[in-house]
């Protein structure tokens, strides 16, 4: 085993340390930029939200767009979501429900996520100590009762924070 010093990069994620402020910042700008270029979205107009408000995706009985390319593009967004962009979670989960039978509306919503990613590619996920020095666990949850237009199921979500950082 060799000590290579402070970690600067891991799996395409740039890691920066600030010991004075007690924080670590994670950034995937390079990976996101390459993904946008791969799908021809690097020059699109950036937007500020990952999904459209009150936009409901309807279930289709058969695919209307190329299923493989839709699934590939959606899959490429999962790594940033899991690593540094937890704000993509709801949009990707909603689009994933239509991965086998997607249509033009689903493709448009997927492109919307790419445009949001273009606007936020330089955002960092910051992990830091709490100001008090204690590591208290805090959780929030919410539900949208029977909001799915396809099967009237509820959508729920949660976030757990340790100190000042979201951990799940």
C-alpha cells in the first residue's frame, strides 16, 4: 500500500478539502460535461428546475421513441444522481417508470433533466461538520397522496441529515 497524500479525485469526482471550515466538497463537473456532449446537450439553454411543475407523464402501451437510446440516456444520469446530485432523484425515478414504453413526452422530460444538469454542472455537494460539533440525526419526509395519474398511487420522499449534510 502506498500513501498518495490527500485524495483529489475518485471515480470521476473531484474532492476538495477545507479543514479550517471542516468541510469536504464533491464535484462531478467533468463527468457531467462529457455526458452532455455525448447526448448533444452541451449547447442547450440551461434551466433552473429538474422537472416541470404539475407535469404528469402518462403510461404508454408501446414505445414511441427508441427504447435503447432512452434507457441509455436515463442510465447515464444515475451516476451523478447517486454521487453528487441528489436533487435529480425524483425526476429520474419518474422517468424510469416509463423506461420500457417511452414516448415524445418522456423524451422531452428527459431532455429537461439534461438542461437542468447543464445549469447546475458546477454545483458541489458539500459535507461539513455541524456548527455545534455534535452529530445529530435529523429526518424529513413528505408525501403526495394519490398523485400518479396512471394508477393513483402516492409518491413519498425523505431526507436524513447528519450534522449539516444530507446523507440519504
